C-alpha cells in the first residue's frame, strides 16, 4: 500500500508512534538481509541452517501480517481489496479432503419489494480449510460368552491381536507416537505433556516402551525395504554422525547413520522413491559392504574412501557427487594467505623463522646450478 502525505494523520503523537514502528520494522528487515547474505556468501561453517533462516522469516512475516490486519481494520476499502487478492491467489484445496456442506440461506423467500415468491437463479460457493482437533477415544471390546446347557461347553470368540500384549494403545495410537517422534521431531516428554492436557497421564517411559516394541515389530518392514532398494540399478549412499547414549560414561559417543536412497522421478523412472537408514557404531569400510551385500549397479557417493573398497569387489560402480567436485574447483583459484613480514617479526622467541624456499642455501656438496 502506497502511503501519501494526505493519508497520514496530523496528530504528532500518532506520527511518532508510526515512525518508531517503521524504524523497528526496518531494523528487523536489515537483520534478515544480513542473515540472508551470511547464508549465501558466508563461510561454510558459518552459514545458517535453513530451519534457522526460516524462523527469522516467519517472525518478519508475522509482524507484517499483524500490521496488515491493523490497516484493514481501520480502512474498509483496503480490507475489501486485500480480501479480493487473497481469493485470487489462495488456490484450490486438495480434492481428496472430505467436504462438509453448510447452507446459508435467507429466512424469507418472498420478495422484499413486491412480496412475490422468489425463485433460485444460482448460488455462490466458497471453500475454507477446517481442522478437527485430535481426540482420544476408548475402544471397548466386548466378547460374549456362551455355554451349552446340555454338556456345559463354553464358547467365546478369540480376543483380537494387540500390538502390545496387555497394553493400552491401539495400533493407531502407537503409529501416532512414532510419526510425532521421528517425522515431526516431537520428543516423547513433549508428547506426554500434550496428552496430559487431555487428561491422559502417560509417562515418558511408557511411550518409550511403545516405541521400542514397535521398532522391533517393524524390523521385517525395514529389511524388506532395504532388500527392495538393493534390487535397483543405481542408489545414493551417504552417512552422517549421530550422538548415541553411552551408559556408564556420563556422556554420549559418536555413531554413524547410513542412508541408502533411490529417487528416479527426475529421469522418468517407474520405481517409487525410497530411503532406508542403517545405524553403525563407526565409519569403517566394512559397514557399507555389509549393508549393500547383494547390490550390483551404480552407487552415487561422496569422496569417502570406504566406498572404493566396495567398488574394488567388482559389482559396484561409483558415481561421485557433482557438488563435491564443484567445491574443489571453487577453492582452486582462491589465493593462499601468506604471513606479513610484521607478523613474522613478532614471532615468539622460541620459534624458528622459516626461510623462503628461493632463499635456501644449497648444500655444500651440491654442484652450482645455472640460472
């Protein structure tokens, strides 16, 4: 919205408040610009993670939206204009979502002018996104018992199988805990706090027991996924460090989490994208050899030497990452920093200054060299 002198208030106090608000907003935007520049041009160790950068952008967008809401509340024309723009730009809601019809009709179908009967000529249809908050419920399973009066034989249906024998959760409850922990990065203690707001006293250790038992039962699925990936003609492999609890030492140790992925969508492949994670206590070359036993094809990797041992066995052909190759070309033309003479003269008394290579004296038994 363009602000002109005619639209500004005449009250000095109001103008001062507007000026302070604009200065605060400008300072915040300058900070975001600096963070963006550091993210784009800073050293690799100093660049901001994407999540941290998005947090700063979220705050700026929230402040801007709050200011827009205040402007719309005071200006009806501006409110109508922005509402029209939102209708044009919001897009369509996914068709797979269930639709709940709500009819908003007039109370009297008689013409307010001549009191004749009105007839329907059309309708306006709009859609809004709604959410039903998560709600816990209790499944009550009843199994009637039957007995024969003649021989006193009792018959009863077998109890349905449970994911955790003797436990409270259904399969859906355990799945929700797993998705919240691993997909939404929600720790178990926070989940316990969320459930407590609904009157459920679920201890963190109880949730941990559910997660551990579910992980054991999901092992066949993980093994099948990894086996399916190894049937692919090409895979991507990478590893990263992961802190692991080390009981008895009072600290964590460093483990390795290996990822083996397939995604042929950019090349029109028909295989579905998939990724399997495998934990290992170290980064030895024997780890990927054991993980990829039976795989034959192209393996895209970085420059880690452990993969070369896998390629030497003959079944795997390595394809290296372009990002790592490009990084070397970027670092190649960078000048090497040399110490200035002033810094060399300020060296500690116990250190021996290094002579330039060109000024080094030849050995006494060396023959003179023509220049």
